C-alpha cells in the first residue's frame, strides 16, 4: 500500500540540507536511522534509510529511469517522495509526531514535527 501512495496525500518539509556528491554523503544517506516519537517522547516507529532498495539513491535512479521510459525527466528542484522508511503510524486528531533523522548531518540534530488537527 505504501508503494502506491495509498496512505499519504501530503508531505512535511524541513529546512533543506545541502548534499555533496561524495562517498561520505552516499554512505550517510544509506545509513540514516529515523525515529518517530509522540509529544511525550514515546517511540512510535523506527526505521533505516537502507529500507529503500538498500540506499535511497537507488530509488532516485529507478525513478529517473522509469520517468525517462515515459518520456519525462527529473529537473533540478523537483521534490521526490522515495517511500516509507518506518512502519506506517496511525494518528488521531491532536497528535503531534516528531521524526528524528539520526546520522544525516554529523554537525547538527535533524528533526521535523507535524501536528494533526
């Protein structure tokens, strides 16, 4: 179901993080740990970016090739949703979820949060 976007209609964006085409970044991208917690800090879901075909960059390449076969191309600035890294989480009205991206940026903590009305 996640593969065909049944469970999602919207996305959450944080501050962009500039990437470099280096082996360090490639390694970092495939080893991100995502932890989702509620307001009280209770763990809701955990996953690793390697759940996306072993490396999220592999999903980008697959998507690029798939679009090319349809006569379309990715352009600089396109936003891509690559798939589910954690198990799906059911939310109720009033729920706030914080997602922590551990290992994405060695200099700073990376997290986003979203509240559901």
